[in-house]
């Protein structure tokens, strides 16, 4: 073979090697992507605050396993409002006298989360509860919350419109920046991200009764698409007034 023919063969061999290596790398990337999209999501921890004084997943399971009932009387914070009327058509009344209500929603260790007393008063209890539950869920997983600072951890929370601000009435003198952020449903997820210093997506979902399930779905999708490495997902509902 002539020198020129040998040179052409060497170039062809080098090209084939590069192409083969590129195909191998592409196959590895595709396999990794397929695995990521189908890999089961591991739930490593849970935390909850539920009616009936239930404040741990274990207590919730015991309630379910025993066929228990967490329905109770209207909360004391609604006392004196004369809500009950046996007539379902009565305007401004309720023909139900019981429901599922949380105890002690007013309890919150503001200093622990670096929140000033003034801001804590303006914070919707829904924001306070998700802070407590998120912190507890991480502790139950054996994760020190401060270690997630600046991590790609996402927060996906389902919630409902806040009626806590309705207690402020129309007194404009009582309004400040804390009131606006404290009563905005969109802030619920951001409150957790900001407090823990998380750098992943912070998404608040309101799809009515399916909000927490949709939030969980979005969290799973985000994990599989690489939008975050860890995700806090859940839901919260507190009715501060009987309006809803």
C-alpha cells in the first residue's frame, strides 16, 4: 500500500474510534436518564400536625389502625360566634357542630426560627406549621437542617387561601410588610426555603382538595428531572375563621 493509502486508513480508523466512543458515551447518558426517570422515589421521613392531638406519623398510623376518629368540637377560638343552626339553609350559620381541628395552632417558637415577635403575630398559622413540620421531618431523617443551606433542595407545598388576614379588618394603620407576606399563600413554600437557605424550587400549589397530592407529584417530577436533589413535599390547611 502506498503511503497515502495508509494515511487514509489511519484517518478512517481514528474517525471510527471517535464515533464509537461518542456512541458509547451517548448510550451511557441515555441509560442514566432512563434510570433516573424510572427510579423509585424514597420517602425517608415524615412529620405531621393533625386533628385529635396527633403530632407524629406513628400516632397517625395508630389512629388508622384502630379505626379511631379525630373529629371534635369547634375550636375555642370560634367561641361566642353562635355558629350552629340545625337548618342547612340558614345564612351565616353551620348545621355541623364538629369537625377536624388542630389544637394549639397559636403555639409557635418564633425565636427558634429567627422570626421577630411582631412578624410572628402577622404570620398565617399555615406558615408556622410548615416551618415546624419541615424542621421535624429533617430531624427525623437524621439530617441537620443547617447542612442543607445553599443545597439544591426543593419545597413543594399544597395549601389554601389564607383567611388569617381577615382578622386585621380594614384597619390600614395595622398593615405593614409583615402582614402582606404573612398572609400570602404563595409565601408558604418560600418561607421554608428562606429559613433553611434552600436553593431548589419553592412552589406553592392550590388545586383545592388535591393540593397536597399535586404538590407531591410535582416534587417527584422535579427529582426525576434533576431540578432538585432532595424535596420537602406536603400540605397544610388551617381555617383561622369559620368563613370558609
